[in-house]
C-alpha cells in the first residue's frame, strides 16, 4: 500500500543521502527510552532543515518546540562556531532529555534551551532585548501557531526565514468543519499568512515515514 511505499522510499533516501550518525541514533533511542512521543522530524526532514539554515547562512536560530532535541541538533549543526540557537520547550522531562542529547552532540556551547510556556519565554526574551533571528522553526503546540507566527515576525528582520511544521495533517487542513484544535490552529495560521503583508510564504505537502503532512516556508519581506 501507499504508506508502505512512502516509508520504503524515505528509507532509500536516508540510506543514500544521510550517512550513519551515531549521535543522532543515540538521540532517537534516548528519546524512545525516556518515553517521549515520536514527533521528531524524520532524518530527511532534519537534513532539509540543516540545508535550509546553511543556505540562509543563519547565525541565529529560534526553535519553538524542542522535544528531545533531534531537530535542534540538525539545525545547530548548520551554525558557525559563533552562532546561537535558542530552543523553547514546555515539558521539563522533554527538556531534560533534550539537554542531555544536546550535550552528547557537543552543542551545549551554542544551544540555549529555555524551559516553560513558549509564549512566556518569548515575552521574556523580548524584555531581555534579544537580537532578531535569521531562521525560525515553529514546531510546538499547533493551536498556538497563530501566536507563534506573530512572535516570529516580531523577532525577525527582512530576510528572516520562518518555517512551520505539520500544516497538512493528513489533508485535514482543508476540513473547515474540523473541531480538532490543531487543525483549527493551522487553518488560522494560513489565514494570518494570507493576510500578513510582512511575510511571503508557501506550503509543501510531504509524504514519508511519518505519513502525509507538510510544512510552511516563508521569508520576511523588506
Ligand atoms: N522539533 C522537535 C523535533 O523535530 O525533534 C519536535 C517538537 S514536538 C512536535 C512539539 C514539542 O512542543 C513537544 O515537546 C511539546 O512538549 C512542546 N510544547 C507543547 N506545547 C508547548 C508550549 N506551550 N510551549 C513550549 N513547548 C510546547
């Protein structure tokens, strides 16, 4: 069946284009052992994030939604040694596992993990006078996507890349009667993107080992 083919092709891509990486393997098994939900990006998506951050020449990355730090590590590896990645996580257990994984990947020096409600952390960062980010990944609780987009725009400058994950939801995104708060959040996210003159965006549908989903990719306008 179809899903089976997507998984096999994803494996084929990974086997050819993503060299075996013992750190990333250890990270995934640490996440599993700690009972974290398997919501990390796939290896091919992690590498895509890494490549996009490199294409942007990103020095400052913001990630909303750390989980076990799998995507964090892919992204942080795109940074120069004087770069910085700030990642936000609500769940203290996820954060603890992520911190250990980031340290295993020897990235503690450039990754700052902030624990708490992302919206609170973002407000606190603003009051601390945080510098704008070059690259922002929105991948936390989907009902808050509209709020995260507003913050992302606030902490950006013309040219900042903004990515939002899980915006297709097996196609449920087109169900205007959906009562699923995640679908509703994602639909409001699209509405904001459509009305927001500060950003130019598109969305890409994806299939693979995590099923049928997709991401929004945008750039802040000058
Ligand atoms: N980016 C991760 C990766 O690919 O490895 C996956 C992130 S997972 C989809 C979403 C994460 O957001 C979870 O760890 C969850 O605990 C966290 N989260 C949920 N609500 C949050 C909130 N209000 N503030 C901060 N983090 C939140």
